[in-house]
C-alpha cells in the first residue's frame, strides 16, 4: 500500500470487505437486512433570523450577574469574538470558585454576531454526557457585553492542541501515541452516539469544536464563534452563509440536508484530523468544486502512518448514500476493538 502524501487527494477504492461488511448498516454478516431500521431524521438548515431580544429570552433562566465572573487570559481571538480563561464565583459560597471558558465579543461585534453567539451556544444545552460540553451560564446584563460560560478544560481547543502536538512531534516522538488518538476518536464517537439517540444533529462536528484536558478527556462543544475563530475552515458558497464545506456530506452541500448520517461523515473527517494532527482536509480543493469532487468519488487521501483499518473506517463514513454509512454506535464498537488491538501490539 503506497504511502500517499496527506495533502494530496485520491480516488477511493472500496475499503477491505471485512471492515465494510462489519460496518454495514444492516447486520454484521449481511445475512438478512434488519427491516425495523429507523428512518433517518433529516433537517434542513433553517436560517430564520432570531432577534437579540429573543436570543436573550431563551437563556434568561441560566443568566448570572457579571460580578461573579473574573476574566483571566485570552485563549483565542478572532475579529469580533474572544474566548477567555475565567473564574466563576459560587453563588451560595463566594469563597468557592471554579474555572470556566468564557466566550464573548468585542465592541465592534454586530447585533447579528452577538445573537448568533447566543443562539449557537444553546445547541447542546440541557444534554448530559461525559463527552459533551454544554454551556452552564450566560451573562446578559444591560450595558455589558454578553458572555457564555462553559466548564474549563485545561488543554483547550482540540484542533489547536493537535497542531501543537505536530510541532512538538519533531523533537519528541513520544508526544502522543496512535492509541491516544484512537481513544480521543472513541470519546467523540460516544458523545455523538448520545446525540444521535437524542435525535440532536450537531451539523458542525470537527476538531475545532472539541476541547481536551490533561487526562486526554475529549468533549464536543457547540460551534458558537467558530466561524470567527477558524475563518479558514468556513466558506461562503454565494448564499450568504459561511459553511464548514470541507467537513460536509454531499447531501448537506447540495440539498442543505442534515441528519445523524451527515454527522457521521463529519466524524470521518474529524478522525482524519486526529490522524494528521490537525491538518486541513481537502486543502487543495476549491470550496466551490467540493460537491463535484465528492460526487466523482474522490476523498481525502490516507494519512501517512495511518493504519489501513483506520482509514477503512473513515472511508465508510464517506459513503455517498447516507443509509450506507455506519451508525455512531457501530463506530464506537469498531474503534474500541481497534484500540484494544493496538494495546496488544505494544
């Protein structure tokens, strides 16, 4: 199997039948199709505009006073958005405090941008899973810039962390193992499996929308401020909406259709990001050409040093027919077995 450069792209041959059969949507051995398979719930991306007042009303029940929040270092900054490391004072016992991420905006942020930050921050609200990071509080006091609070994860954004690992890797080959990366993928698949069960469609799964701590625990977050903080990952295809084109399934690009199966496609790309330590997928492809490129059967190339079995998992996620892609629960199982096998070889 020739090692191809990760940045180049290639046509995709059928992954080994063993893996494909195992990841088929019907039964592991393809004997009899399961007829009771639930139909995919498909959502269109609705861009109905919400006013700032409506967005604030939606989060009023988790609003807290500004004086309970102390802003420390700026962790990430875009043209109008910022993420701070912050400290939150406990309401019942002011001597107690906890660390938080604080997403907020600068003075020049427009009302639309503020509204979007608040609206998108609600995506995972009220969901409880060890691999999800929903918002816990907001601050929407008059005269203050709106803030959104999430529990702190001390190694921060997963994409930036992976890129940091890539820099370190040159001097320190022990930096992060393949097994660690597969373990991260399993955690993301677990969080996504929970979302799929709850019929929540993420629509923007990517390494940039995950965070990590020093125990290599990974959690999926919403995509509030991502377009501003990672502008190179979003493209406007002439419809006035910035979309994560390189992570999107064909049906999402062409028909604006989103489902758990389109989240599975994005998971395949996220797995590729893990294995390349944060490279940009489809980096040489014009965003306007993406749909045609995918339709012609082309996909991102197998990363250097990525085992065939793992690339076969990614490839299954990129089946053109949404029904043929594996379910998140199957991905968890498959990656867990692969992780165990890696452990056995050490």
